[in-house]
C-alpha cells in the first residue's frame, strides 16, 4: 500500500508537505476563572449561585424610588465610641470599620471617643456613634427590646442623603472581651444598620434579624448590599408607596430629617444566650 505524499523540488531545502496544506492546531479556550492544576470532571462542575434577590439576600433601611438612600458623596463619616472606652472595644471597632471601608468604599474615619453615653437623637450630622449597653440599659430604651443582642439605625436628611447613624451592642452578651467572634458579629450587624442596611431574609446572612450560631461575618448578600450603599450617586426623589404586594419592601425615606429608623438583632441558639 502506497501513501500519497508530495515533495518540493529536490535540494538542500527540500521538505515534506501535507496534501491538505497547513491547518490550525486545535485549542480549548475557557472563559472565566483559570482552570486548576487538577480540574475535576465536567460532570462535577457546579453552577454559579443564583442572582441575588432584593429583600432576601439584602435590603435597605430607606429607599428613594428603586435606589437606596446613601451618604453624601466625597464626605468623611466620623465613627466614634460613645460611653466607656476599653482597648478591646477600640480594637473591635477598628477591625470592623476596616472591613466596611473595603466593602462600601465609604470614607469611614474613627475619631476620639465621647465620654457621654450614646443618645441616638443627639448624634451630630455626619457621624456614627457606637455604644455598649448592658441588657437592662438596652431594655430601658423605647420599644420592646427583650433579650436582644443590639440595636442600630440611621436617619435621612432633607437633602435626601443619610445624616447620622448609631450602633448599640449588648455588652453583657458580647462579654468582657468584645473582640470575640460573637462580639464582632453583633458589631458588624449593628454597623450594617447604621450605614443603611436593613434585615436580610435569608438566615445565612449576618444581616438576618436573628444572629445564628456560626454566622459571624458578612455573607455574600450582605457584601452586595454594602457595595450598593457605597455607590456615589444620589438617590432619585422619593416615589409613592408601591401596591400592597410590595409591602415587604422598605418604603422610601421621608423628605425631612427624621428620627433614626432602627433595626434590632435577636438571639436564637443556646450557645449565644450564655453570657
């Protein structure tokens, strides 16, 4: 049997050539993340998580139309502790504010503490105050507080931006060292409220209304909501309330500077109930 081949003229540069000519070398081009050194079989690949759903993975304290209310652009937000200050409280605040600077891209600046106790209605414009109250002090605040881990809120100015916020941590629950995972989790939750996040619907998110055991850091939905709060575009004018089936979505914030809307954090597991 003879193989069909063609040859160039004989000579020192002669070389064999294919009857079919040149052809491209087949290559596999993958779009997305780099392939690991030992990739799994395609049948083991998992689909990406479903899109985030407003009101399930994250929500906001106030909205203007379909946009969240945000803090004024290009302005510093002063964060300070109100009341007794200890090294562990300063360390906890520094750790969480560092995270929030990255997640929101807001200009959060920790400043000197105030010796007076935290009074939400007396927080100056452009500031967020953090306080550590005992269970009895927390229960004495207006409203039904019960056995709660903390309280956080934010108020809106007449210009349509956020003006001031506050975060209260249950000092008895956080323990003598608030840099523990539980103490940091409560502080993260309440500072999320102070920046403008509401309660998420999924228990897996740190911004859920009940702090579950093992949930100590901002989840994927929490981080997405924080990033949206940090966008430097003003919210559109407040829209009229939606139809009845949208009642689960927070209503747009009022036009005037109002008392802080506060969300509190409850407890679920026995391990966290121990003080």
